[in-house]
């Protein structure tokens, strides 16, 4: 009878100085454990984003505390707030400047769908100009909701076929 | 006698085109655009109305003539009085009034906003560009003939336009505009909702 190997620790007697794993598992573990956010704070959702980064909610617990105001250094763009058409072009440019791999969280009703702003000035959902990975409902969402979105995104990143993507690129 | 009424009497004596305007609060005057700059500078220099608190525009309706009015609110920091001036634009197609930015530098952005939203031109303005909408936006959104949902247009940036293949669309109204019922104790009833929920973007509005 074959039983599942329930021993999760590194056994140095058996394995010596070699650890065997899948490339995907290692790459995705590295990527998802330190996702540096690009804080695209455009409206009141940005206040909740700041609260998420502050001591009470402490996004550092999930490895995403390094808010980068440079698109070159960030992995996940958190679109927090109302995206006007005037801001849509800079937003897309910043997304284009982020290096691969990159992800997008649409935080709150406005970023997800335009929210209550059914108007001539507001982009009706940021997914019209950038690909969105996780949508967060709420107006604004509580910090827990954003943390949940981050954990969901980490789950998504962990399922990605990273190695084959890197080899085919 | 308050300073505002004093000033109004003096102005009406000096410029016969200046008329009283119906008002529920502050003293108000109708001023012909030709006299506007002289009246404003007289209020500032001779009557102590040294602070321009607001410049705004009004679009009465597409059919009305004069269609556009520019409204100024002046405040006197000496007598703590407000006075309101309104100037009807003579031309309904290309509304224009003189710019007050030579008297108050603060008029600059107010006038740019009135230009952006109503298309009212301010003659002598140093930098009359759009301030809220992007440069090159073809419409004036607060005019009465502009729909709240907007009109389909292109995004400002050509590269982003090519990349995303999308533009500014007319916003889906879903039976809106949405109105809240003020004074409702029950928050479920007071929640903003469409006045008429019989139509959405999938079901056309009855009778149109």
C-alpha cells in the first residue's frame, strides 16, 4: 500500500544538500511571497489602501508591504479609486512600464465598473484598458477585503505555469 | 446702509446698463458684458469688494436667448458683504465675456473651468485651456444639450488608443439617473435607485 508522504520537513539524512521540487512551485513561491504593489491611489479607496499597509492590518504579513511608486519595480498594480478618462491614458502607460510578470487588482466599485459614476467623465471599469486579475467589491472595500484579494491573487500566481512561460518567452 | 447697497447705487448711477437682478440672498446686478470689466474694477478699487470668490456659468436652455450667463460673486473683506454680478453673453453660438484675470489672478482657473464645461470664451484670458477634461475633447459637458451619460469619443492618447482599442463610451445608465430619497429613516428605502426601473440598456425606455 502506498501512503501519502506526510513528512513536510527537509530531511537532511535522506536528501543531503539537494532539494527536489518543481520549477513552477519554486518560481511561483518566490513571486507570490513578495508582490510589490504599485499603489494607483486615485480616490477614497486609496485611504483604505493606506490603512491596509498600516500597522493594524499590516499587508507586510503577506509580503506586499513594499509600495513602489516606480512601475519598473512593482509587480501588482492596485487600482484604488475612480478612473477618469483623463487618467485612463497615464494609467495604461504606467501598466505598460511595469515589467513582466505583472498583475492588476481592481479595488472597489469605481475601479471595477465605474461604480456610481455613470457619467461622461469616468471610465466604466478599469478592465476596459488593462487586464484585471482580481476585483474587490465595496465602496470602499475594507482593508480585510483587499488582503483577501491579495491572498486570492497569490493563489492564482501559485497556479500559473511559470516555467513553461519563461522557457517559451 | 450696507456697503453692497451703497456700491450698487453708485454703479447704477455711473453705468446706465447696470440693472437690479432678482435675488433671494445677496444684492445682485445684471451687467452688460461691455461694462463688466469696468464695473468689476470699480467694485474692487472704490467699494472694497477685494475678493473674487466665484466665477461660474449658466446654460439656461438650448432655446433660450441669451443662452449663457456668467455669474460672479464678490466679497468685501472690509464690510463682510457679498455682491453678485451676472453678465448675459450676447452671442448664443460663441458666448464670450471679458476675462477678470487681470483684476484677480484667481479668476484664471475659474474661467478655465467655465470654458471647459460651457464653452464660454473669456477675452483676454492668458491661458484659456480646458482644465478638467483633456485637451482636444470635442464637447462642453455642462451644456443642456449634452447627455449625462456622455458621447462616444476617442481617448486622448493615440498610443493607448491603439493599444487598448477602446474609447470614451456613453456610460450605461441602467434605468438611471439615480436618486436618493432624502429624509428617509429606513436606509433601504433611502438608497439611491433609478426613478424608472422599467428600462435598462437591454430594454429600451418606453415611449422613445
